[in-house]
């Protein structure tokens, strides 16, 4: 079984967009779901959000940031290459309904998962206010796509090279303070951003939803590796989530669990880069 | 009668023929198979112990009723080809069952020789025949006349594989849908290489493909297609989705880094070969590993941890050794390998450091109280007997529940309280028309052979259903 890479593009430094030929998944996918891929027989199972999909053509898009060995290796593949495994759609679809006004907050590579949600919330009849951010303007993802998919788009960069100087959460607070009636805030990005964003929005009378990115193996409820504490109870991100009521999530535990293999991951990258220098890859 | 047999065969050997094994101090350094298998001489010696009983009790103990005296007689006549044919008439996966069946509670438990001495080593003989056939090269199956009917099998564990093989032999077009990237179910992701070499599972799968069965990995029913949609696309459906959802204890510290479910630990080690540096799979190699549970799963996790290089591995089990549900042989092997058994002990609390890493487990001593409904004496904690076991990896192996995704988005499939599917014991028929189920998804975590038996019964019932349809 192999899955063909149809297109590949570096959309920001070390951030890539790939389009995979996966008709069964494209047909079944909904916003908020993810896939798990394996590059080859020896590879890890890597979970990535479905960034876009087309039922008619059978295409599924993923956007990933080079983090460790697997994503660096993935970045080396090009159109025409094959992935060994590509399974999905996993996780529950985002709970998209007509609610009124919805704020979508995406940081870093978290903008990728926000994009299909923006489209879905919009076509469900909501006013979609999107806030996207990155460290600097070069790292900002999908600006044009997001502008088109949203009713309003705000941008923040840490260094002020584009949009507002500061964090997406600053803009979130401003909008919530403006008195605009907001039904729901959806935050997707690095755990620390989701934690801070949740803190900012919590005092307001608004639903807050986050999409978690725990470490996963199977994505079908079989390993329990993805467990998170929600409202004092252990939940499996892959089958109970990935979306959860943000106020109830134990973000500190999530961050701690994501650090599980940090030492080994660093070594894997070192070994991989050494092998690359020696021309093994 | 027994006496007569013994006289006839001269001095029948009382002791069963030992299984050649890798020595414990060697095998804890590798993942190769522990039991090496009988030689021809071993097999002949062991086969000669069988009394060819007229009313063989052993057969009743086997969930699929293998003709045990029949095949053993053929072994003693050195007619190994026919011996394996005889086994395969009822058991499609003898190389696997010979290795992993809990023989001591099934076929061998009822062998008459067991009354006074040691029972015939039926499992080992079965394995010998299957390995003999594999070395010779398995004959390709003959082509069937297609019936034009299509059957979907969900899950590729022993239940699904058996149902698929039997249905294909009857001429139905079978497609297996499997959510993982590799087929085999627990045979692939759970039971370790040192007990069941994956090459054997691979060859069984090859054979099933040669029967014309199509296997679709990475295909999750309940996500890509619902069960309802599957029912529309196929004439019948067999569910063999197993019981793979891990239970946790719900004690403090269970989410610390270094605490694994047995499923995660074993999947990383077996399916994704974390022991092989050529693979990218991460797993914590603990120095002090503690495994909670007393079944095969616990033994497998403990012995895998040892092979990953742990200095000390202990098993914590709340009852006594006699109550342990694991195969006898696995308990013996684990002991030989130096696994520490902390019996009548239960974990109460897992401790960690400021970096969220597990550092130890607080345990409490238990004593056996009154017998419960199942006849087992239930353990009760001994107050004030808490003690600390240092550990940097903890594996929880206290049972599993049915895999949940199959139920998403479909209607009319009756489940009972424990989440298992309600199915007719004889046919596997469920409350949903055209849907049959068998194996762990119906019984809860059980055995390979019972899953196979259920797959077989369902295949027969599905065939009848399709004829009437
Ligand atoms: C549901 C879900 C959706 C995701 N969507 C995206 C996405 O759209 N784009 C994107 O760039 N990233 C996404 N991620 C994160 C992505 O899976 C990790 O960045 C990737 O696995 C890192 O692998 P690596 O080998 O390159 O890096 P590593 O060096 O292995 O790890 C870098 C960091 O990634 C995390 N990580 C490692 N292994 C896993 C794993 N098996 N599962 C989850 N996280 C892991 C850890 O925090 C780790 O510290 C998502 C994760 C989840 C769970
Ligand atoms: C570590 C371990 C050791 C064991 N040791 C022994 C032993 O020594 N002897 C013994 O007799 N028994 C043993 N058992 C028990 C035995 O393996 C099981 O009882 C048996 O495998 C059950 O078979 P099954 O076909 O019902 O399910 P499984 O083997 O669990 O297979 C189910 C398959 O269905 C797939 N699936 C689930 N949901 C879906 C879905 N929605 N769509 C597609 N596919 C799906 C799963 O990925 C899996 O591959 C052991 C179990 C474990 C975990
Ligand atoms: S299949 Fe299992 S129970 Fe039956 S005879 Fe073989 S080893 Fe014994
Ligand atoms: S295996 Fe035991 S019970 Fe079965 S026929 Fe032989 S001696 Fe009799
Ligand atoms: S990823 Fe294995 S249970 Fe969620």
C-alpha cells in the first residue's frame, strides 16, 4: 500500500504543504480531523491535521513544520514520491454549527488546522473572525487563504514585522473587550498558546474550544498514549477529541507529556543529520 | 485400558519430551524465539506417549476440536504431511496455536495421562507439524468457484483471518479492513517476537491472500466508512475488531511520563520494533520496570522490558500465583529469566519527580478474602502494609475493552454493559441484519483459539445466510 505525493511546496521556512492522493480519506474527511502517516517501514507514525481536502479529486493536504527526525525526513520527499502509510480521517470532526460569531485563533503551524474550520464555520452561516500569528512575517502561514475564508482577519507577529506587534492572544482580548457578541472561541496552536489563550478568554461568557496535539501511536483508542486530563478525568485525545472544552483541560500535564521523548528526539535528529552529511539520505 | 496400551508399547515414557529452548541468560539479550521447537526425534518420542484413546478427552478440551489422537498417530507413523492436513481440517493457524494456546487449561488439561503424570505435549506436536509444513513450503490453495457474493471482514486478528479464510474457501469474495498499517491484530502488535515470530504471521497472511482475500490496511471502519455503509456495499459483514481499548486503574500518577498501557508498550516494541536501532520508534528503556497484572499481556510486557535492557523487572499482581491467568509456560519462562513476582500486591499510587517522570510505585499488600461469585477468592488490602518500589517505567496490563470506533455512526448493533457486541454463540449473528461478530469483540479479552473458533462458526453461518439471501 503506498500513497502518492502529488504536490509539495515550502510555504514558509521549514514549513511544507503536501498534497496526497487519498480518495477514501478525502471522501470521508471533515474539518477538525487528522491523519497519521508513516514515511517508510522503519518510520514513526506521525499525526498531522487535515489542512484541506477535495472530495471530487481525492486530494488531501497536510501542512507540517520540520521539528524532529520524521518531519525533517518528510520534508525531503517531493511530488511523485510515495508514503508507506496514510490513515484517516481520525478524531472527531470539529463541532461546527451555526452559532453566530466565532473567533478562530491559530498560531504558528496551528494556522493550518484553523483553515478548514474557517471554511466550515463560514459555510454553516457564522461570522468568522480569524486571528493568525507567527514569530515573524516570513513564518506566517496561509494569509491569503485565511483572508478569503474569514469574515475578518487579524494578524499578529512577535516581532511586529507584520500586523500587530505581539501575540494573537492580545488581539483576542481586544475583540472580546470590544463588546462584540461572540459565541465561541476556537484556539489551535502550540500548547502554551492554547493555555494562554484559554486564560485570556476564560473570564468572558464564551465557549472556548482547543484542539490538542498529544503524542499518539495508533489514533484509534488502542494505546492510551494520547491521554489527557480533562475535567479531572483521563480522556484519549484521538477518540474523545481532539477538541475539548478548553477551561477543563490540564495544559501543564499536556505539555509535560509532550516532553516525554525530548532527549531521544534530540539524539535522533543528530544521528539523522550526521547521516545526511555523510550522504546516506 | 490405559494399562493395556502401556503394555503394548512396552515401557511408555512417563515424562514428556522437553522442549529445546534458548538458555535464559542468552535469550534475555535478544528477541528471538525462546522455544526452538521439537526435532523429528523429539516429536516421535512425544507422539509415542499418546494412548490413542477411543474416547479422547483431550479433543473436548480444544475449542475447535482438533482430532488430536488422529494427528498424533500420523506423527508417530512419520506421516507429517497427513498429520498437518488433519490438524488444518479444523484449525487454520496451527503454527500459531501450537505456540500460544493455553494448552494446560484446554486440550492438555483433559489428557488422561495428566491424571497420573504429565499429559501429552499436544501443542508442541501441533507446532512441530506446522513448522514441518512451512519448511517444506505450503501448497498453494486450489482455485474456488466464485459464488458472486461479497463479504466484508473488519479486523485482521485471528477471528477475522479465520472467518476470511473459510469464506474464501467457500468461493465468496472477501475483503478485510484493518485499521493498523499491518494485519494480524494482537498476533502482530501484541504477542512478542520471542513467543511468536512475525514471519509466521506474515506467511499465514500470504496464504490467506492466495485464497483471493483482499487485505486493506489503514482502513478504519467507523471513520472512512461506517458499518451501515459497509452493509450496503457487501452481502454480509463479519466483525472481528477485538478488545484493544486499554483499561487504566484510575490511581494518582497514572499519566506520568514513563507509565504505559501494555498495548502502547508492546505496540512500540513489537509492531514498530523499538528494540531495533534501525527503526525510528521511541520507547523508554527503563532500568527498573514494574508491570501491573497477571495475564499473558503482563508477562509479555515484563519480558520485553527485560530484553530492552532493564536491570530489574517486577510483576505486581493482586492475587496469588495460582490465580494468574497467564499460560503456565510464560510464568515459568518469566521466572527463569529473573522477573520478580510481587504477588498479593496492588499499586495504590504512582510517584513522579518535578519533571513529570515516574520514579516509583507505592504498593500495598493484599490478602485473599472470601470466594466471590466466580469462585475466586477476592483480594483485600492489608492496612498499613504500604511499601515503595522504585521504577522508571511502569506498564499497566490490567485488561482491555472492545475497540470503540466500529460503533461510530452505525445503528442497531446491540452491545452489553461491558461494551462487547451481543452475538449468538453458535452463529455469531448480531442484532443487525447481515452482521456477524466473533472473537474478543464479543467475549472480551480471551484467547487466539477461541477467536478462531468464533470466526469459523460465523463463516459457516454467513455461508448459510448468503445461500438463503
Ligand atoms: C492531532 C494532531 C495534529 C497535528 N497536526 C499537526 C499539523 O497539522 N502540522 C504540524 O506541523 N504538526 C502537527 N502535529 C504535531 C506533529 O505530529 C509533530 O510535530 C510530529 O510528530 C513531530 O515528529 P518529529 O519526529 O519530526 O519530531 P520529534 O523530534 O519526534 O518531536 C518533536 C515534538 O513533536 C511532538 N511529537 C513527537 N512525536 C509525536 C507523536 N507521535 N504524536 C504527536 N506529537 C509528537 C512532541 O512534542 C515532540 O517534542 C499534530 C499532532 C497531533 C497529535
Ligand atoms: C500481549 C498479548 C498476549 C496474548 N497472549 C496470548 C496467548 O499467549 N495465548 C492466547 O491464546 N491468547 C493470547 N492473547 C489474547 C489473544 O491475542 C486475543 O484473544 C485474540 O487476538 C483475539 O482475536 P480477535 O481476532 O478477536 O481480535 P484482535 O487480535 O484484537 O484483532 C482485532 C483487529 O481489529 C482491528 N480493528 C479494530 N477496530 C477496527 C475498525 N474500526 N476498523 C478496522 N479494523 C479494526 C484491530 O486493529 C485489530 O487488528 C494475548 C493478547 C495480548 C494483548
Ligand atoms: S488448537 Fe490449541 S487447544 Fe486445540 S489442540 Fe491445538 S493447542 Fe490444543
Ligand atoms: S492426547 Fe491424551 S487424551 Fe488425547 S488421545 Fe492421547 S493420551 Fe488420550
Ligand atoms: S493514539 Fe493511541 S489511544 Fe489515542
